[in-house]
C-alpha cells in the first residue's frame, strides 16, 4: 500500500478514536468542549460516508466536501463563540451560510464540484477566530490551546493548498503535482488529529468532569 494512503488510514483511525474519547468525557463539560466533540463526531461521519461512497459504491464522493466545510464552519464557529465569549461570532454564521446557499441556488451544478470560494471564506473566518484566541490566551487559560494550534496550522495550510479552487482536480496540472498536494493535505490532517489527541491526553485524561 502507498505510504500516504497508510497515513490517510491512520489519520482516519485517530479521528475516530478522538471522537470516541472526547464523547466519553462529555458529561459535565463546558459548551466549548461539547461543541468541539460535536465537530469531531460530524467530521467522522462525513469521513466514513466518504469512504463508503468511494470504496463500496465506487462513486465520486466530492459532493460530501460541501457537508464537511459547512459542518466545520458552523460547529467551530460555535466552539470559538464559547471560547471567545462573543455573540458576534454566532451572528457571522448567518450571512456566510446565506452566501453559500446563494452560490448553490445560482449554480446547482456546484454541488458536484469543489466550492473554492465558499471553502476559502469559511476557512479564513475560522483562522481569524483562531488568531484572536491565540492573542487572548497569552495571559489566560491553556484549555484548547493545543487544539487551536492544530486548527490554525491545518486550516491555514489547507487554505493555501486549495486557494486556487479545483487545483487538485484540474487535469491541466501534472499528475505528480496533483498527488503531491493531496498527500500534503493527508499529512496535515494526521498532524491535526494527533494534536487533538494530545489535547485530550493533557487536559482530560483521568480528570474529573469540570
């Protein structure tokens, strides 16, 4: 098996493990913790659905990326709204979702393509939240700081990789370049999931509910 396929498989296993571990510790936890756990569960469901469509049904699973970006944006926005104690974070969700919905209304075929504009906007907003949290964490709590590092590194790198939209699907670029970008993204996902596990191990392993 290809080395990067193994990395992708390991990343999926760690994702599923993280979703289970965080779920087990959810009782009595803060709204931020519960929102982040919901994020892990939803991402895990999308990942499993993606694997089922691709490996079992042998169909194109690109349409599931829309659900991934929407879940990621909405739930992580709620996550940061709790961490930053800011209601304006929740208010931003509404116009962004309206923008994405409008994209699909005027171009229904977008459902079967990579939504570069929508994904870039949603990822960029989460990156801004992450930067604000970094700033506020300088003199405050360290809870979710490791997760925040993972979110920042993954989303910033992922946004840069896919900033040109359908680049990994563009038949005009070389096959080597296309797979390089895909493999870099697989590594980023693995690193992100490892940091999420480190956060759980550091702050929640064998600790009483807060």
